[in-house]
């Protein structure tokens, strides 16, 4: 992905919304969320709704550069310290990208956000600590979890020619998948979309969720 540091969108017709919204897309690596994020930003553009696409980790902040070193095995950290790096990267992301974009009237679509930290932290039994550390973090208006079988995720990662990272092992992915599904039962404005189906089906269901939310913030 390109540099996620915020750049104002070019001038275009404004959509009649009383405020922009924050949309978080979640799921395992290889779940298809990145492709769906690209689909969504194209849809918003066609609808002339000011919007921008971003992602986490940012791989720009110093915290996220360290995250990358841990993920590829160049450095080791205790699980809580690792998740704290994600949170600090998120704070940087909010300050430098998300909040300025929202203030400028842009709906923001982020490929991963705070629910990733909670779901992955469940592997180390850190749920309560991580939820507490997010008390002052801006929450999304919509979170969509793309539920995909871990074996299919690993197949897609292999097709992309990527080397599996720290969490890309099927036993871990099964636990993270279960954590996402459990969190979806308790977190507000959180939806699960089955992405084991053809892409068009996930696109259609995603738009139904987004359009329902947009209807509630239209002037």
C-alpha cells in the first residue's frame, strides 16, 4: 500500500452527510479484507463521497517499524509489549492520518484497527488489558470482520508469494478466527461477513452494511 500519511482529497461534489464515518475492516491475513477495502474506496469515489483508504500497521511510525522486525523474526518481544507497539502505532495513525482526514470531511476506511489488537492478543490471554488500553482510542462507526477459513488464507498468502509471518500458522489462525467471532457478539456496530464465498457475495453484503449506516448519517 501507499504511504498512509494524510493528504487532503481533491475538491469534488460533497455528499449530503452530517458527518464522515470511520470504517474498520478486520480479519486474518489472507482473509480478503484488503481487496474489499480497495473495492470500497472505488465505490465511495463513484458515489462522490469524500473518502480515503489507510491501513495498520502503518509501517511509517517508529513503533510500526519495530513491529515489522518482530513479525519477520529479527527481534523478539513479550506478547503484551508487542501489542503495546500496535497501540502506539495506532495513536500515531489517529493523530497523523485518521483524525485530520475526518476533520476534513473524509470518510476513512482502515484496513485493520483496534479489534485486531484484541483478537491477536487473545492468544496470550491479554483481552482485558488490551481493551482497557483502548479506552481513549476513537472507536469505528462500523467494523466489518471478514471471516475466512485459515487454510484458504494461507493459500492466498502463498499465491501472493509472501513469506508467512509470526501469526501466519494455522493453529494460531484458528484461535484468532474464533476470537474475532466471539468479539463480534459483544462489540457494538460489528458485523461478520463470510468471505469463503465468491468475492461478489462479500462485496454485496459489505455494501448493504455500509449503506445502512450512511442512511443514518445523511442530512
